């Protein structure tokens, strides 16, 4: 029988504390947008998509209010506009009602929406074009951020379909360093575990073979491709090589693709088409984008395209294979 001897010591290692001010929180979140979900989960790099705007908005009988932060995130292969209300201390019912009034006023604040529209388009995010940006702008999600939520505030937020994140700092007693505590309090904003995967992960799990075909289809037109084996171990870049028949279809559609693409995306479109012609691989996002501009589908939001690519052997989408990989 094994015997173990443990030394147990009780020691305070630090304490939780709120941010000093809302301006302090603003600055921190502007530099760390992934903390409030404003990032691309398919990338290793958090996109600079959080904006410090202090946008004025009508608030009904309460007059004019100002939004602390507005950010953009991606949820289930689609974009989501998030309106943030920051409180350096506790979140009370009044803060919930304040954010609710902002959201109601947003519908009528045309100048603010026009400002945010121009900002979103200027980010040149894949899949966002003139034709679909208003859909994103007109359905914002309200998010409260504070160091502690009072029970009544949580109940009110749930009633009004407002979400909330607890954000506080942990200051070490032994070192001059800070850690940040981030927790969902209402709804699900924070990414709970970044699911990173590569083509090789699917191969090792027996979910695909290296030479398997994948396809993307719209209105009866199918483009076939293989995973680029040079990038099998890459996490941030899932690349595919179009098969000959798909290459010929894209060549025939070249003028139409370039005509349909907005000016802000023409540079990568030109490069992508030339890559296809010489048999080079493309990231899944750009391969999906070529399909969209050639045929109008299957989705205008091709930033996270795994739902639209089908594994020909199993008939499952890449999203389904990824979910099986992670159990």
C-alpha cells in the first residue's frame, strides 16, 4: 500500500478587485477584444473588431444616452453586433434598464447606425458586403459588463434578453502582476474553450482520409476540392485545392465573380482566382467566397465556412466532423 506525505499551507495569494473606472475597462477591452467574444474563433489572432465609439442614441423618455462600446463577433457561422454597457462596480437593475433603453433607441438612431455601418464595412471582414450589413446592424445584442451582478439584475437581464459578463482583476500578493477573471453571468458571450483543430486531427480520429473529397454546393452546382496536405498540421489555416472540374467552372465564372465582388474585396479575389488557375490552395474562407460571388450562395457569411463544406464520403459537413472530433 502506497503512503504519501503532503505539506499543506494556507496562504493568501491575491484578491479580486474591480477595475478602477469604466474608462479603464474600456481601454482594457479595446486592447483585448477576444475577452468579450469579438474575435474569429477559427483564427489564432484576435481581430481588432471592438470599437470605442461613445455613440449617441435615443432612449425614449430618458433623452439621449451614449453607448460605451460596440463590437462585432461571430455566432454559429454568422455575425453579431454587440452593444456593451460597462460598469466598474456592481451591476444593478438600473444598469439593465439603461442598456435596454439604448437597444430600444437604436432602432430609431439612423445617424448612429450609418456610422457603425461604415465602420463595419471598413473592417473588410470576409462575408460582409453592402447587401447584408444592415441585417447585422439592425439586430444588436446587449451585453452588460461589470465586476459583480446583483441577483435582481440577473433576473431583469434574463427577462429583457440582455446578456452579461463578469469582469474583474486578480492582483497577486507576491508579484506585481494582474490576471483577469471573465465569467458569463447571463447568456453565453465568452468562448468556453477554443476548439482548435487541424486536418490531421480529423485523419487521426478516423473521420477522414488525406485524399478525401470535400464539396460546396449551391443551386445544383457543386465545387469539389481536396484538403491541402502541405497544411495538414496547421490550425489557423484550413486550405483546400479545387479539383479540375471546379477549376474550369471558376474560370468560366471569373468575370461574374469580379463583377459581383465589392471594391473592398477585389484584391483578394484577383489573387485567389490566379491561385486557382495554377493549382494552388486557398483558405476555406476564400474558397467559399469564390463560390458565393460566382453563384450567390450558399452563404454570404463565409468567415466561418465549415457548415457549408461537405465530406463526400460520409455526407457530413466539416462542422459535424469537427463536433465529432471534440465529442
